C-alpha cells in the first residue's frame, strides 16, 4: 500500500467503547463503585491512582454518562460517585475480565469469588438470548459494518 493511502478506519462499537473506557484506572473505578467505594478518598486509597488522574477519569466518566456525581455534604462540600444505568451495564464486562485475568494472568488463582444467589460460584459465559445455547465465536455470522470481514473464521 502506498504511504499516502491510509485505510479508512473501521466503524466499530468496540473502538467507541474503548475511547470511553480504555484509559488507565477507568474500569478499575467502575469496579470500585460496584464494590461500594463511592467517595473520592476511598477511590484514591483503593486504586493508588494519582489524585489528578483519578479526578480527570471521574470527570470524563461523568461527562459520558457512566457515572453521576452526587453531593452528600454541604459543609464541607463533599461528593460521591454512583454508577448510572450505563455504568451498571459494565458488570458483565468486569466479571468477564476478572475471570479472564484469573485464568490467564494468575494461573487460575482467584483474587475474589462471586457467589450467585443460587449458591453456586459465578462463572461468566455468553449465551444466546433466543435459544439459551452457549455462544462460540465460530457460531456467529458477521454482517454489516463499514468494513465487513472478508476472512472466514477458523473452526477450532
């Protein structure tokens, strides 16, 4: 390809999501909010993030509607951070990343365990909402988009 010709970027929701969520500490902030750490001082303590970075990430998450800021004290003025519906929709992503990290980064050692209300330890999986069967990438057909894939997905 000629150096003057650049490929047109693929329109992709994954890229769009990473623009919002891909920064250092961003998903960790969401994790801590799920765990109930809503105040800035608690987030600093749990994440070890520089205060300026944490402040910038929280502002961005508020601006994009993932988090909302709510005042809990007038004197002195203090605010807490809460996940919006958009932020709560990150739960399956965080659970999947945790499960992947336990398996591939920690040799199967779990950092924390989640138990479902049924009493069993939670293991994240993707199932089709129509037929309730587990979803594997090779079972999918990809259509549409700005640059539809041209390669067949290998069956493994």
